[in-house]
C-alpha cells in the first residue's frame, strides 16, 4: 500500500512540474523545451534544500519502478527557470543538485536499471542546458563530479549495445560543455581539455570494437541506423575539437593500422572473407569519423594547424578511395562506399569553392602525397569517383542514389568549376555510352524503382549543359540524341505488335530522364528547345502509354509527373513569344492526358483500402498539381477556348469534377499529397474561373463547399489557408453580385445569370455559409489559430451576407461564457465591427 501511495504522489509531483505554465509547448512529447516556468509563489519550496534532498533520498531508497519517477522529478527540478532565484540562491541550488549527482555516481548500483539510467542521463543533460559552464565550475565539488561524469560516460560508450537513446543525452552534455569553453570568463579550471579527448577516444574505439562482435553474432549493425549515427557524430564533432591534436593523432594511428591490415588481407593467398568484412566495417567507421571532424571545422576557432591536421586525415581517405576502386569490378562494400560519399560531401562543404580556402593549409599535405593542390583538383577527384561509382556500382541502389545526390549538389554549387575542367565533352561521351552505366539500363534484372535515380542524374547533367548552352540548338540536339533514339524505337514498337514489358520499361526510364531535364531547364530559350523537341511526335507516345497502361501506377506516375513538371512556369520559362501558340498547345496536351487518365481510372470501380491510394488517388493528385500549375502559370488565355469553340478547357474541368466526386471527403483530407494538390487548385478555380463554379450542379457545389468547410480546421496550414482563400473568393463574388442586383440598370440584366444561379443556390442552402462562419469564429476565439490573416479574409463577407445569423451566433457565444467573461467578449465583438460600414466589403476588409 505504501508503494502504491508513493507512486501516485510521485506521479502527481511530476505532472505538476511538467505542466505547461505559459502555454508555449505545441508538442508535449518534445524534449527540447528544457526550462520549466515555475510560478513565483512556489519559490519558497524550491529554496528549501530539504526539497531536493527528499527526492534524492527517494531515488536511493525506493525500488527501480519508483526511483525512476523520483529521477524524472529531479530532471524537472534541474530545469527550473533561472529567474526564480537570485544569483546567490541559484549557486546554492546548483550546489545541491551537483551534490546529488555525486552521491548517485559514487553509489551507481541503481543505474543498472535501464529506466533509472535513461532518466539520469537526461538529468545530466539538463544541468548544462540550464546552467552555464561558468556557474558549474564554481561549484565546490566540480573537479570530482566532472571526473565521475567522464568515467560514467566512458563506461556507457564502451557498452555500445546498451541504451543508445540514452547516450544522446550524455553526448548533448559534453557537446554543450565544450561549445561553452570560449565564453568562460572565470579563472577556475573547467578540466574539459583533460576529459573531452577521453570521451572522443572512448566513442571511436568502442565503435571499432563493435564491428567484429556485430559480424560474429549477427547483431543489428549500428551503422545501418544512419539517422542515429549522424546525430551522435554531430555531437561528437564539437567534443573532438577540444584538444583536436589528440583526436587527430589517435585517428591517424587507427586509420594507418586498419588500412595496413586491410591491404595485407587483400593480398594474402587465403583471403579470409570474414576478416575482410570486419576490416571494411572498421574502415567505414573511421571514414565517417574523418568526414565528421573535417565537416565540423568552425571558421572562428580554426587555426592553420587544425587545417593541416584535416589535410593529414583527408589524405588517408583519398588513398583509401584509390585502394577500393583498384579492386573493381570484383568486390564492393556498400558501407564503406556510403561512408566515403559522406566524407566527400563534408570535405566539399568545408574546403571547396570558398574564396578563403585557396590558401588553406589543408592542401599542403594533400599536394605532397596525392598531387591535389587546390579545389579544382579536388573537383576532378570527385568527378572521377562519381563516374567510377556509376559505372561499377550500378547494382547497389543506396550507393547509386547517394552518388547521384552528390553529383546533383555539385551541379548546383559548382557548375562553372565542373565546366572549367572540361567535363562536358566527357559527359556527352558518357551519354552516348549509356550502356556503361548499369543504372540507366532497362534490362529485366532491375526493379522498376531502380529507374528513379535517373531523374537526379539527368537534372545534374542538364545543369552542366546549361552553363554554356545559350541558344545553341545543335548542342541541345546532340545532348538529347540518346533520348531521341530511344523515343524513335518506342514509336516503332507502338506501330506494330510489340513486347509490352520492354516498351513499358523504356518509357518509364524516358519519362524519368525527361523530368530531370525539364526540371533543370529554367530559361525561356532552353525550355522552348525542349518543347520543340518533344511536341508533337513524342508527346503522343506518352498519351498512348497513359491510355494503354492506366492500371499500372509504376508506368503512369512517372509520365504524369513529367507532364506536371512541363506545366510548371518556373522562373517564367513558359513565357512564349506573342506569335507562338505553344502555351495553348501545351495546355491542350495536358488536358488530353488528364481527361484520358481521369476517365480510364474511374472505370476501375471500387478499390480496397490499401489499393485506393497507389492505383487511383496518387494519380489524381498529380493531375490536380499539373492542372493547378497550368491555371496559375499565366501562359494561357483561357477565354480563347470558348471563343473558338475548342472544348479542351471544358473537358479538363469536367474531368476534374468526375475525379473529385469519386473521392470521399475523408480521403481528401487523409492523404496529404492529395489535399495539398486539391485545395490550392480549388483556390485557383475560385479566383479566376467563378463562371465554371457557378455552372456546377447543386450536388457538386455542395460537395465542394463541404470540402472547404472540413478543410478550414485542417492541421496543415497549406490546406486551411487555401480553404480560407477559396471561401473568400466565393463570398466576394456573391457580395459583388448582390451589390449589382441592388442597382440594376438596363445594361446589367443579361450579364448576371451566373451570379443569379449561385445566389439562388445559397438562398436555398443558407446553412452552408452559416456553418463556415461558426467554424471560423470558434477557431479564432477558442483555438490556437496559426493563420489569422487568412482566416480574417472571408470573415467580413460571411458576416455581411448573414447579419441575422451573425447576431444569433454572437449571442450564443457570449452566453456560453462564464458570467465574469461575458462583458469582455461582448466588447471584443463590438470592437470587431467598429467603423465597419454596411454593404462595403472591399473598403472594410483590411479594417
């Protein structure tokens, strides 16, 4: 009974301390809000040293389940806001906390329980979050306690398989301690230069020691969880920069030792595969360490000596690259390759392209050993590595996609550099030799998802082409030659009976390639070249494919995404000449494709829950994105279609409605990509095409207005803001129509049929707008409204159109409040409408 009571009391204390006193925490699960805003009138309890002693005593005397709760309370005690105490009181309070830490570390039996251990690690991290290093070093027991914490951390790191989530807090503590060193003004020694190198060493050696154990016992490899590894390395990186010489000496020694062992194993006659794998695992870790430490260079604390050490470390990785590549095409170790790419990326960010780095000492050692004298040479090395990976590691999807990402980053940051080393001619050669790059292959041995890499590859290559392309159409034709050949062969296949699987693969690959190219062509001239290349011959091939294989998202998704990319007027690239019909031609093609896909996809009938998104909703959301880009792109005059009796515009709007009615409201909001393409499209339609909205059947209008009503309270601000904008356009349209009705002249009679229709509909269904006004009012008054400006736009129109209902709603909201708040809310309502003139929407909206 006593234990049960103690548990309930500790939970109550913890809930009181966890309470969000000032309402600033949107996400209660986050651990980054590390200050507890204790109310001032609790101050006396916190100033009594017995309060903290009580909880430390609880920890020492209760069984693990309860001692863990006592520690959780102490985590919050350590997070008390600084302003609760005077300087003297705060120092005394911190002294008591440190005394408690010392007691726990001197009697560490309780920490063998995982729950206690985790909470204690959190407790240590909070100490540094809420107290400055200058305050910590002034505590009487600091030297002994920092030694105890260092030993505790080292032991924790050595047991790498135990509680990796808790290690995060220990590394946070050391990272923040070391980061504070430059700002400490006190004369007291902080002793971090003694312990930080030991922490770094413990992390490095424990990770290397984990490799043989993981391989021998078939355990989960920590390296496979890259998110955790990168997070820990980022923390370690700061710690390693304290006494950086010691860290570098250790790494150089370990790297040389492991690389020599690896070479011996490779050249030995027996070639023990397990030992080779172990060595490769160790090398992967070492390369990650080097990449992390090089990437962690801080401009304001770095010295020439540190840069020279980075050069020593980098040399070894570049030598390892040569060693690994010399074994091709026989062997490949995915982990080492991924680590090398990580290192290259870190080196690029730190030492390539920055004007200050030309004189950097990092190149001194590299020029001696490798002949790499500056960043141009480094870029050549990067490119050689990229080409080697693309040629020989095509079967290894993670390596290929990371390599292509690296190429893509280079093409964004250094297109002129890459061009200046005359890589473009060599790229064109690569193009014609695409059989050298297995990931561009279309053989049956590859899964269709392998072809995804191609988009990134072609984006990067097109960026390099763009550096010198200008208006050179021959150069562009030459660049597109492999794709021209592929399209011609697909066209011939379509003209006779053909092997569907092969044609399908070729088209998926081509759609991905072209999307990469279209994404990178951001100028009017280059985009026009692409349009002239694809229209009309090749675009009809894509239309035919959608018609044939509409049931297969693996095929339709890349083609629809390509069309959506074509419709994007990025950087005003679709700004065709006045005499050019290209904008309208492009829209007609998009319209045909959306109508074909929409009509076919609806013939699939009812689909199961797990099939509905991949087979139908994903395609619909891409169609909506494409249509939205076309409607908002400002390169098509939509009035032309009606004028010349062209029905493409009407058809695509009808397809939009048919597809929409086949989707339930819950699916619209449940699938994020669908809601993020539907609602912005609806905003476009209500802004510029109200005549279409007013022409819809009543049941369709009800569907659309209900979807707006449900979207107003969506968590996603893209959705809720689009709903507010759409509602505003509808309400404004109605209001303007009413104003015209009021002063009907002879000339206005025929014009207003559209408005008449919508007005009639709204009069028959008044509850639709009333419900939306109620939702918006409740959101503003009672909820955390994150987009107030958007919400305010439709509100005035709704009030002016429904004045009687607004009066009723106001009365209901006021009476629902406690008596002491009614007058306040009533005054707020009066303020809201103060100075608003009736029947004037536009003038009063900003007010």
